[in-house]
C-alpha cells in the first residue's frame, strides 16, 4: 500500500493536498519526499507521517528515544558523520538489534548498516530531532577515554599545528595529540567540569578537573607530551606558540554535536614549564533561570519583585566562584528585552546574551568599568549591569545612574549582605546617596548537593550543630543526610545549589545607612524585617537533605556560619 493511500485512509489529508504535495515534489517523487512536503506545508505533523510510514512498512514508532535504547558498543565501527548524514542510529530495543530511522525506505543505507553490524537491524521510526539527539548522546558515551588513549599512545609523537577543533566527536583522522586534547575536553564536559588544569612538574604532567568547586586528579599524560599538548592548546586559542616566557590569554570554541562550548585559555610560565588552565563556559550550566538557582520560595518572590523595579542599585555579593554572574544573568533573563535597552560592562563577558548589548573591559586602552559606564549612560539605557564595583569612581557613577532612573545590577566581594553597605561606604560613597539608591544586597555561596541515589540517613551531632552557629544549634540530634558515593556522583555529591541571604533596604535600613549606623545595627534591622540569612538557608537545606553539615562548613566557613556580620573580603578574593 502506498503512503498516500495510507494517509487518505487514516483521514490525515485530502486527495487535493496529496496532489499538491506530489506536484511540488516532482511527478515521480518518493513516498518520503511527498510526506516531507506535506509536513513542510503544515498539512501533516511529523508524528502523523511517522505513524503512516509505520503502518505502511510494519514498523514500530517511538515519540522519544530514551537513553535505555543506547548501546555504545554498536557504534564502534560506525563514524559519527555517517550516522548524522543518514539520521540513523543502531540501538537495542526489547533485546533486539534495531535502527532508529525516519525513512524505512532508505534500503541502501540499511544494507550498509547491516554489513557493518554483521546483522540486519529492525527499523524503528522516530522523529528527526530525537534521532539526532540520541546520536550525540550515544557517541559521547562511546567515545574513548583519555586513559584508554594514553595506554596505546606511542612515545614522542609529533605535533602538527592546525586549526582549532570543531567537533570533539569527530577526531578519527586527526593527529594523536589533537585527539588526546579533544578527549580530555570531552571527558571534562561529560563530568560537568568547569575548569581543566594542566600542571607541569619536574618529572610529571598532572591533569585535574574542577567539578562542583573541587579539583579532581585525572590520568596523567606522559611528561614527553607536555610541549605538544601546550602547543596544541595555544593553536586552538590563536596564541603565540613560540612565546614561553610570558603569560598569555585566549579563547577557543569547540562543539559536541550541536552543543557549542566556549573555552577561555590561560597560560603562565612556571619553573617546570607552562601551566595551562581552561575555563569551560558551558551555556547550559551558566544560563539558568532564577527558579533553578536554589533560592527559597519567599526569597525568590522578593528578588523577582526587585528585578521588576524601574530604578535603584541591586548588589550581589560573595567570594569568587560563588555564582554571582549566574545569578545576574538569570535576573537579566527575567527582563523585557524587547521593550527595554539593556547594556552590560563585564570583565570578562561570560556569554553573549540575546538582545543585550555587552561591553568587554579593556584597561590597556583605557576602557575601564568607570569609563565604560559613562559611555553606557549616553546610550539611553533602561537597565545596566556592571560586572564588578572595584573603586569609588565606578561606585559613584553606578549610584548616580540609579538615581536618574536606571536599574543597576552589580557585584561586590563581601562575606554577607550587610557588609555590602559597609564596603560601599568605605570606598567613599556618600551615605545619603547610598541610602537613596540601594534597593537590596544579596549574599550567596555555592554548596554541593547530596547525591539522591546514595545518600544515607545520619544524625546531626551537638558538635556539628555548634559549628553551624546559633541558627544551626536547633539541628542537634535531628535527622539529616550524609554522602556515601556511587557511580552516579563524585564522593557522594552531584551538582551544586546556592545559599542566599537577601537584605531589602526598607525605610528603617535607609535611615540607618544615611546616619552611618554600625554594621550590627543594620544586621539587627535586616533580621527584624525578616531577612533569611545564609545560616538559615544552610540549616533548611541540611534539614531537607539537599546538602550536608560538612559541605556547609567547607563552603561557608565558621566566620559566616557564626551568625555574625562578616567582614568584607579583598577585591578578587
């Protein structure tokens, strides 16, 4: 039975629509071409076409291609380029060898696949995007690891500089060192690493990945590969491979299938060679919505109300690596980018955001936060993001910009929310200006989340509760959870969440700022108005089983966990 007959019998289309699609596709077009023409015209959905093809050829149709179908052993001899171009992937379904496809009539490709596999697969129909997504996931799982490659690598390989790697999955024809770099990067991305460190020592070369804030050592390449690996990374970032005496910074971009990842590459000379750090800027982990950051429900509602304000200064504080940029990017995503002019000045620009103008600080040519902010104010902005307030000039311009009708976001390096007020005052910002401009200050930290698959019940000891400070003392003797460790996690933890402390500047705190009240008084007023402190948030997340006492103490420290207002940290600390 022909496809058009099946579609007519199923009532999907009319004879006139079939004829129009056949005419547009050519008089002798295949069933598949006619079906695709109907889908392109909007007459037929892709699922309806697959259902009709399934009935015509007697094939099962899947709406989703889950990970349970994937078997990396089936693709060992199948190039990823072939799978992508033919939109086919061999899988296991109900203990049978099958092939995900959208065209069961492509007999030539099916015969080629049968020869490669040594067995004829059963066609299994699925949507195009589902198949392509399954291909990328399967090849990521099936890629050789750096450890396996190093085991088979010949000593003293050559290195031919080339263009930066495009696709980490397509490396079969590349030089061995290029393949090794690709595998190191791919393994880092699979492990959700934020940074890759290459550290030379007298007789070894150490590779470490930073995952969820901690560094984990990986299999080390032999020392004789050091120069070749560093040169390859410099070529990727378009750096000078001959310059080994000075630090260098550059950027590169790689792909894993359809996912693009930007990389910031930094090299510095050390006694034993050149140390290289790669910052992996993964859009999926940085561009998160506000609701995914781990804010308590009430705090999230209050912060969203702040983001909707027409003017004022909103400060996000915390040490380096506490997720401040992620929070600010999430806040910008909440804004009306179509009817507002949003401009940022950053150092560096983590990601290019759609419909937002972003400026990169370049101190060597005089483009500082302060000078850039001045020029931004001539661009008729509604919302301004200043990557960091580092000096009085930037602080004053930001404050005055908010007083003239702009909403200004920025960051400071302080231990808690109240300390942001003290830091701005210490910089020299007039208290009456700060009181009028500041809308809120939010402190945050990142803590690792317990793996739900292997965490086990525990009881908070009195010593642990005392270490958590006043709010944590009530946890003594109460149920909690502790890490164990399993194949799904790292030492019992998987992923991170935020701890947050939001101080809203109401009339009482405004007056305290204007009259230069001490930090303890501002802290008392903030708690009195209902501020949810870092300590409170940590206690709640311990109680809910999101994290452990040990992780809170590691990430927050005893000074911030003590319930006392923290001192400002040094800029960049």
